């Protein structure tokens, strides 16, 4: 389990994933060396990772939640193949290890090659369903509350009050363009990469990198995500919840679910179920209490399918820096998008 300083550091990174260790140290009341040492330890022991991601709408991307059912003998190999693809994120083994769930990213104006070509040619798949992600109520830049509940208001102000100081000029919000591709790939690999490292990856100057980052963040085109093993927060039982809600009540149910501390992701989708959520609970008994008492009190939920998650093989970033780490039974706390 994490101690108070670990949790405070993770909360600080949720507020500003690129905040210098010196600024985090001021907010936490410790030395910058202590912050740096804790950060390195959490990267090693808790799979901590900060990644920079594009807003899918501004990037012209459509997201699909794909469910694949495969023979037990081939499910892990198929999941591993999905992990290696640059157009996937949040690859999970669920339902006893025979179901793979993944997010597929595809250009909004282009057909999804994985859905239309690659999957039909893959053997040992017994069922495929694809759910278009319509709207995210909890996820993306929004943090799982139990991973961002440590810092008080004063500490949060310390981390936020310097945001303008990082900008070398007053930025004009801009959308993503093709020239940002190399920058995005570098941020997907490491959201805390220095301006010098990003300049080397893009061929720009460090000043140009700093200005472009300020522009994109000001316009909401990019955000910084924090991945960390949820088991260190005591969430050892994870499940995907597929719900069917009458259209007249969908908005109310979704916004209600978005306020539940047990959930890290809530979204509206197409398909026979029109809401999907990810639950992070202490143990099976805790999950049962949540389903029976909190979800059970929402009469508008007509059907509910609970799919236990056995492993998270890939988290929010399309790029994995160490594939061997994806086979640990880790559960990054961040939401799907």
C-alpha cells in the first residue's frame, strides 16, 4: 500500500503531470530530492507513469470499445498482439481470461481496419462486438477520486498558481495538426519528457516545444494522464459493468454514476447496452455491496452484466515502453480515455 507521501505525489501529478519536482516539493512540504526519489520508486514498484494524450475529438479520432471472446488457449496471445498495436489502449483480460476488451482508436473519417480486416482473419475468436463510444461522463482528464483525494485546497493552489509562469507567452488555443504527430508520440511515451528531449524528438527548438505545449493544453487539445497500479490503493477487485438504461433516463443515470467513488470510468455507447463503467473495489464483497446497494437503487438500470477484469495488459497510452510490465496483474487507476 502507498503511504501518505506517495498518495500526495500521485495527486500532485494528477493536477499537473509536468510539474517540476521543486514545485511539487513546495506543495508537499518536503525536499525536491525526496520527491524525485519517491517518483523513481513509484515508477519501479507501482508502475507509475505520466503520459500526454490527445483529446480524441480535437484529434479527429473515434473510439470503439471492442469485446472479443476467444479460446482459452489463444486469448493471451491475441491480447498480447493487441497490446503491440499503436491504435489500441486499455487492453484487458476479463471474464475468466477468455474475453479481451480493448479500446480501438480510428480516424473519424476512415474505416477501422482492425474491425473490418484484421479481426475476421484471426483464428480462435468465437464472438466479436464493437461499441462506439458516444460520450464520456467520467474519464479522460477526470481522475479516479480515490487516487486524487490527498492534497488540501492550499496545496492544490500551489500546484496551479504557477501554470501561467510556465508559458513563455500568452497562448492562443489551437487544435492538433499533422505537424504535432511526433510530439504526441513522444508525450504518449513519457508525458514528463523535458523540452530538450521533446525538441530532439520533433526537430523543433525547446522554445517552440514549450510554446506548442502551452497552446495545445490551453485549447484542451492534450491532457496528462497518470497510470498507477490501483492495487496500491486497495482496489484489488475490478470489473466492467455493461448496463442497459432507458434513453429517457440515460443522462441522469450516467451523471449519477460519475459521482460514485467506486467508478473510474463511465461512458455512453452504442449496442444492446448503452452505458459502460469500470468499477474498482477492495474485494468481491465490496463489489457485491456496490452492485446491490448503490446500483440497485437506480431503478432506471434495466439490465446489468458484470465482467470481472483479471488483468490490465495495456493502459491509457497507445505506446507501451516495457511490454514485460504489461503482463503483471496490475491495474492502472486512470480511466479509459
